[in-house]
């Protein structure tokens, strides 16, 4: 199964452009370059609106996600599309064999959601690695598809582990 939300990329490019335009207009208002008759809103209201908009966009989570469970590997990628992602991409990607996935947890928050993978590892003393992904703007139908696919993977891994026989 392959799923992603590429439509969100276009929306956030427009939103980031709008934030940059608002910042430029706000600077023009503070420097009195923009005539006063065009200033419908006081500059400090615009500044507060811009700061709140930037905080909401940066704190809600990663907006773009892509998952691929075809074959023997599980590939999951999230990407932050906020205004600060222009300076450096904040991408989280995992590509692992399906048999290493022990379990997963899903935490549903008000604005953002968290998907936590527990992966079998020989390097860690507890034999588990925990990897967190922050998600936002994921439709409920797509979320249900992803969780059902992960359930199938975890169930097949536990079934294979239970039926494992050691030959000496």
C-alpha cells in the first residue's frame, strides 16, 4: 500500500508565501513607507497575527507524509512544510524490513498526532528502538488505512515469532 498527501504541499507553499507578504507589509507599515490611508489595521495587530500564525504552523507537526508497505520493507517519511523549512528541511524517514517492527502506538492529540514505532535492534541493550513521528492534516480514512496495515504487519510478525522453532 502506498499513501501520501501531496495536496498539502501546494497549500503550504501558498501559506508560506502569504506569511512572507504579511511580514513585508508589516515592515513597510512600521517604517512609514506605506501611506497611512492604506493602513486599515494597526501594525502591532498584524505583528501579533503573524507571530501566532508562525507558531501554529511550526508547532502542529509534520504536514507531508508518505508510507509504502509493498514488498518486504516498510518505508515511512514525514516532512515539515512550515516557513522555517525553507532554511533547512526537517525530514524524518525510516526504511526497515517489516519483520523488525515489534509494535506501534498512535497518540491522537487535538492538533497533531504521534505515531511511535518500536523496532527490534541488536545494538540496544533493551533490544528496542523507539522512533517518533509527528503528523498533522491526515484524513481519517487514510489514517485508518495506515493503522490497519500496521496492525497486519505487527500481527504477522507476532505470529511468525510464536511459530518459530529452533533446530539443533
